C-alpha cells in the first residue's frame, strides 16, 4: 500500500509534486522513524574525530564519506579535488601565569571547575605558577621557545587604539576581552559583534608593539573550555602568537591585571603552517527528471577544528544534507531539478573547497538555481533565512512550516560555502538553515563539540526541515 501511495504521489515525472501536509508528514515520519543522520554522525565523530584541513583525519573522513554515501543508491557519488592550507598544532602548547595576589583556595596549582559568580567571591592571596586553559588560534605562529611578558586587558577596539597610542602595549601580551553582548537574543549576532578581535586582533596589537595576544573565547557561556578559531595576519605587520583563553580565565586575568602590576604570563607554542595539501569536496546527487542540468545544491562543511570532534560544527550540517537527499529518495520523491549534496572542505581556515566548487561549476557551465547551507549546529530547527526574491514563494508554505515549528522565515539567506556560487550564477537563490541558537556557542570550536552533545531527535528534525525546503525550491524554481 505504501508503495502504491508513493507511486500515486510521484508517478508523473513531468508533473509538479504536491508539497502539502501529506508530503510534510511523510518526510518527517521517515526522518523520525528511520533516520540515518545520527548514526552516521556517530561513525564520523567516533571513528575519525576532528577533521582539520590537510590533516590525516580529514583524508580519512573524505574516504569514509565517499564510501558511506555510495551505499545509498544515489545517482552519483564522487570527489572534487582541491588543495587546502595546512596548519598544525603542536603538543608544545602551554599558557601559565604568576601573580602575587592569586587565590590559593583553587587547589593543585591548576584551575578547577568553578562557577563564575562564586569566583568573584573568592579572596585573593599569594600563589605560585598556574597553568590555565588555552589553545592556539588557527594560523598562529609559534613562540620559538618560552615567551614571558606582562599583560594588559582591553575591552574594545577604541581602548586598544588609545592604550596603543599611549605606548602602554609595547612589550606586553594583550588580552582582548570583549564579551558577547548579553542582550542580543540571537547568539550569532553576539558572535558577530566580537569575533573581529579573534580574527584581526593580533595584527592590530602588534602594530603597537605587543608581543602576543590572548583572546577571550567566542562563547556566551562562562566555563573553563577554550574555543579556537581562525585568525588572520596582516602581511604588512610582524606576526605575533595568538591563543584563545576560556571565558572564566579571561575574567580572572582581567581582574588580576587590575590588581597585580607584577602579573606575568608565560606562553609556549610549537604550532606552524605547512605547504598546501591535497583534499577533496565530497558530492552526492540525484538527477532531475525535467531539468537535469539545473542544480539545487545543499550541504555543510566537512572540515572542523582540531578541538573536539566537529559534531555540531559542521558534522551536523553535513548529515542534514545527506539525510535530506536520502529522505526524498526514500519516500519516492522525483525531483524536477538535479539535487546535489556537497560536503565542502576547508571552510574553517580558507574556504578553498567552496571556491573550487564554484570555479568548477563555472568551467562546466553549470546552472545553479539555488543553494542551501546548514552550518549552525544540530539543534532544534526554527526556520530559514531566504533571499528576498524567493521570500513570497516560501511564504506560501508558511502554515505548513509553522505546523512543524520551522516557520521562522528571515529575509536574507546565505552561508560561507554557498556564497561563491553567486559569482557563477548571480541569480541563484541562497538559503540558510536556522536552528535554535542559544547553545551553539557553548561548544563551537571547543573540546566539548563532541557527538554526545548532539540530540538525536533534534538532528533528525533538522534534516527533515532541510528536505522539505529543498522540495519547495525544486517545485517553485524553473
């Protein structure tokens, strides 16, 4: 009976399928009853782990991805070669401080887990050298031995400029300590307000004679987990080492820097940049019945930082895309246009995969009607960001989307990996998948971004949401 229903709904490849409540229910039922995204994400995270561009783990992930996708009977699965930058973290990575006023109540000369409010109540007393949670930022140079200096804490670009012009930063480490604005309901907006200090802070500080930078982790959670991420040097400036410190540590160092003029920081890094390495985007597709040369692309980035397992960032997005393609195939949906799932390589520190994908599309004269990206984690789906030109067509389905709690439609769609497609097809519709944002930066780029932090049901609901949006694009675009 189920096969007959499938045939009835989608038998005529030349006809437009009806995207209605029955279609939505079949997609979501398949995802929740027979979903594959969670188990496949578990394989990726637990057998391979993190996937920094150019690393052996990234190579293993590419091979795993091609083999896994090939088992689902999609019309084609292939690799798209690309050269990627290679930066390596070293086992030599340490940050510590000495202070005449540090609290000895924190045992064992190491920071233990503590509540931030409780920390504020601790009395300050003399202490010895203390190791603190910190990680090198991606792209940082090493220290050529141990680097020691005093520290200056700054909270804004304006303060950095002011202190720099006054000569206060010369010979010092600079703590860039601008926290997330708490009043921003969308944490991605809060991230955008602060991430510039991580990306460009080292080059700004070195212009004033600083010897290194410490950057407050990009998180609105107060804890002892440091969050890495990309930083970029200005080639016109000297390169100084850069590390991210946990948010609680940033609070601690900020307070100590105000109370102890003799506070000293010791840093040792062995990280280095290597020659570019070969890698690949992973691609799977279902050919369209009416317009096989017109493409709807959707995916996430396959690389991750080397902290944690890259579960939410962006293993979840890759699984959303794969599962969306599988869901539509499983229920018998025959797309009018070619549906292409892409796992882009090197979003985190170069965007080489996305750039190469667009370049190949241009060489092959491919027509991309639309592109959707999922790169905001595997949390509860809320809706989509949609190009204004396509917004009226999406709003026709608002009642259906609302019924599945995915009807929050924002004007303006996009994503880092799908942006370059516009250079080839300027009229391509860009869509961004939007899950709930409140917990994403708890784990983003940190050791806590592991498989166990992903909820199975939330992940599968997200995949179903992506699948129905792909079908809407397929039916509404020509």
